[in-house]
C-alpha cells in the first residue's frame, strides 16, 4: 500500500490525481521586466566602472599651464582638501576638483595652505594651483580682514578719510584716538601732534582691530624706520634733530616730483638755512591754509602769520607737513652735493625741475614755468 505523502516528496509517478513537483510557469511580462532591469544595471554599472577605471588610468580632468587672467578665491578656516578642491573647481581655477584633491593627498605643500583670500589665475593645472596657494605672497587678506594703503606724503586728515573708507573703523573713532598721543605711542618730541608719524605703508586691518591699535602700529612703524636709518646720529651730523629730519623729508614729498630730485631739494633747503635765507616754500603755506589741488599759493596765504608760512617765518616749520616715506627720509639724511639756492618745477606733468645758484637763473626758470602754464597742453597749473 503506497503513501501519497511520500510520493509527493519523492516525486513519484505523475498519474491521474497526482501533482508534479515542477514550479508553475512565470508570467511573460514579469520575466521581461526582470530581464530589462538586469540589462540596464549591467549597462550603467559598466559605464560607471569604465569611468572609474579610465579615470584611474588617465587621471582626472586637468588644465595645463599656469592659467590666465585673475580671480580671488577665499579659503575658509579649517577647510579640508576636498572642500578646497571644490572651491577651486567652482571658480574655474582647476578643471576638476578631483585633480586638485588627488594632488593634495600626496603633496606636502598642501599643509602650507592657510585660510584667507588668494589672488590666483583661472584655468590652472592642479600643480600650478598648489604652487600658488602654498605661496604666502599670493594671500591678499585673511577672512574678515581688510587692507589699507597710505600713500607717501599723506596728511593726518587724509589718512583718516582713507582708513574710514577702506575699513570698518570710523572717522570718529580715529579722531578720538588721535587725541590720546600716549595711547598711540607718539614720542615726546612730537608734542602731541601725530602729523608725520603715521608711516605710509600697507596695513592689514582685522575685523576686531581698533582705531587706537591701527594708529599705534603706524606710529611704531615710523619709529622702527627711524631706528633702522639711525636718524638721531645722522641728523646730528647735519646739525638737526630727528623731528627736523622728518620735517624736511615731509617737505620733499611735496616739493620734488622725482626720486632723483629729493636729495637736490634737500640740499637747497640746507643751503638756504645755512645762509639765513627764508625757505619760501609753497608746500608749507598750503599746509597752513589747507589748500589742495595745485602747487601754487595766493598773496594772502603768503602773508599769513602761521608758523608754517616759510615766506615770513625763518627756519623750518614747527613740524612735518605730512607722512614721509623711507625714500624722502633717506634723502633728507643724505643730501646731494651742490651750491643751489633755488629750484622750480618747469613742467608740472613730467616733474622736470631746474636748480639754480643765482636769483637771475631762478627767474629765468620761473619764466619757463609761466610759459608752460600758458601753453594749451599745460597740466597741473
């Protein structure tokens, strides 16, 4: 007697009344969908793998050369290699983020990259980008930092305007700080007057830098330059003190147009002082009157009783009339050899200056200046 249960398990004969052990047939559409999915997976998977393999073989997309044009990019604090790579690719500094990132993984120069703003070129190779970012010379500022440049000869009132325009420090805060000479480090010889002691240079101003801190840095720069140039010792050799040298240098900023003329103008000033002559400088008169825009003065200005009016007051003015740079300070300490007592710029566009020993020679040069100013193409008159 047979056991039907055992027959089913063992797949016995398939006579009438018995079920086969085979799986039921699949529906045609279901099979096709499954097949299509498998094919698509194989195709796209193959493409993905091929891209990875080909990228591994040929390397990621990269520009060649040092790039063209310029662009400023910001590298935030604590940026990792992938983040920096993405920033560079977004700005079109490099062709692909992967090119820079792969280089960063193995190049020790990556560790030298600091947070800040960098001026670089567009479409650089990853190698060129790495070289640029690891060079501190390409940093144009740190995050939250601004830079302000004070030109040579700038006066305090102009310096305040420049700083207020280029930074977050207000003119009111600057003027308040200037009234506290001890806080900004002014030397006693300045007698509380900061004119001439705010050294002309480029300064980095942080987001939290105060007016007092910046002005103190500028004064410290002046004192540092004075020490480096040994102004005290060299001034005594000229019969002057350090403040007088700064005063002469500040005058040179306004009276001479060429670097080569600075030492000559200094010699004229020293010769006139030695001979007891009035200096008769329009630059000092303009300082007293507040005149700007040209190199001339009016008769009323020249008749003022200001101690800066060197048409009436003998000797040097009581202090600098602006912030001298290192070139003019050097010229004041090392005047040219010569017997000149006069000088005048005869071409205000080119800065051509005539130096004379006699009044007659000087008058002829002044006539040349007047002729220039009457010409149709005169500039600066």
